[in-house]
C-alpha cells in the first residue's frame, strides 16, 4: 500500500498475477469479439447467428463467474488505475445481454452498478497509462484490450450510487469521519440548514415538533443541530452504515437508530406521522429524487417540514441531475422545485451557498426547506 489508504499500488508479484489472469480474460474477450463480428457480417446465415457466438458455448454459471471477476477487477482498479477499471467495467457491459428482461435480478443489478462506475470514468483519458508497476513501465502488453471504446450509455439511466459502495465508504471513515468532514473539508451543512429552517418553524410550531426522521444521519452531526426541535428528543436516525450508526448512538441525541436504505425506510413509515424529515448531504448519492419526495410526502403530517441539502448543479444546465467522476450527484434547483410542486409541497426557501470544501475550493450546495400542504 502507498501512504494514501484509498489508493493502492500493485507489487511486482501482484502485477504478474494480474497479467496472467487478464491474459485469460482477454483471450475469452477476443474470441467473443471475433464471433460477434462474424455474426454481424453473416447476419443472414441463421446457423451462424444461433451457434457461432463463443459466449453461448460456455455454461451460464461460467459466464456469470467471468462477469463477476471482471466487475470485481473494475471495482479494485477504480482507485488504482482508472484505465484498467474502465476496461473491466466495459467488458461487463458488453458481455451482458442488452435486453434487461433477459437478465436475472442479481445480474441486472451488477450491470447497473458496472454502468454507474463506467460513467464516473467516462472523463478518464484512455491514453493515460494510469499507475505504473514497480519496474517503472506499463505491464499491460497485448492482453490489455480496450473493450469500452464503442459503448454508448444513456447517463440518465444512472439514478443512484450502489448501496454497498455508500456503506463501505462511510464504514471505513467512521472512526475519523467528524475530523475529516468538519475540520478538513469545512462541512457545515447541518448548521446552515438549521438556520434556514428556523426562519419558518419558530413562528409556526413554537420551536417544538412531535418527532423527526434524520435520513443518512451518519455520526449524528445533523442530530446535534436538530434534536432540540423535537419534544423528548423523538428523533430517529437512519443510515446504511452500521459503524456510522454506532458513532451516532454515542451522541445520545436519537431515540432510535436504524440501519436501512433511506428510501425503503421512508416507505415503511406510518402515513402522516412525522413532523420533520431532514437529510444533510445525503442526496449526493441519489440522482432521481422522485421516490424520496413521494416517501416524505406520505410520511409527513399536515404542515410538516421536509428540509435537505443537495450539491448544486451549476453552469445553467438543463439536466435534472448529473453524476460526477467523484461518484456524487449534483441537482438542478429547478428539478427540486418541480418535484416539490408535483408532490404538494410549498417552497418555504431555497438558498445556494458553499457547504464544504473539495481540494481547497468551495462546493456549492442547495439548502431547501419545503412544507407539506395542510389537509383540507
């Protein structure tokens, strides 16, 4: 390992092992590519079309094993060598059937995850050799096949980060998360969001709510900022990472803590039972917020508040949201305003402001306070 725990470097032995493994995978890929070309050239020959694809000669389980190996190599090299990573994810996308209906649930999920990571690498310069081995050179040789050149992906199909990535990321940082986020990245979203919400709740509720749900509560930084709003601290924290939940428990600001996906948790809440749904720096891992808005609307009581942050999509983009190479989504404020209108929320206030630092530069965010319409 290098000094940076998030970036590894292969040893000489590991490079040799990878070279042998990739040589075998590349042989399969070359055969597959060759036979695909024959199929295209001889499309009118039904016998070739039916029998000559090399991948059909392997058993289903073997093909799925190969694809799983390719996917895992793509994940491994994402922080090591972006070019290799892109190639392995590209192979997964090319080998899997184009028709989603023909895929099993597990394989369909793997394909979607490979598509997600492939998109985050689309900006990678494929002429870049990436990390070199200990010999000082690139040891890919003829076995390095760029299987990703002609893949066309509709990035609008990428709607969220893989849940296991989020869990793994935050579990690995749980022990020093607060120091990293607050002291090094200047994270201040909970404090900023609370100030915006205070403009509306003090007059409307005298500062007290029956209960609240903190989506993606992390170590409880948001809980500290909001728990005094809730009577008897009836604040529930929800997070994918068990390690984060344990850190949040130590703050004693939640009545209950749940390890769960935020969309799934919202769907299970009794309708009209919550006064406040909050989410600080959570929607950067979700592109499509339709399900979140629907869940919040159903969970909230009449006049309840839905308050959250997103990273701001700038440069006058017409898109609803964009996935960046850092594996985070930014959202267009017009998209948020449209969802609010469609789901019966009034827009109390939206604020665009720096919410943290990245490489020393401000990251702009949207702070949003919505209120559910009263029942008539």
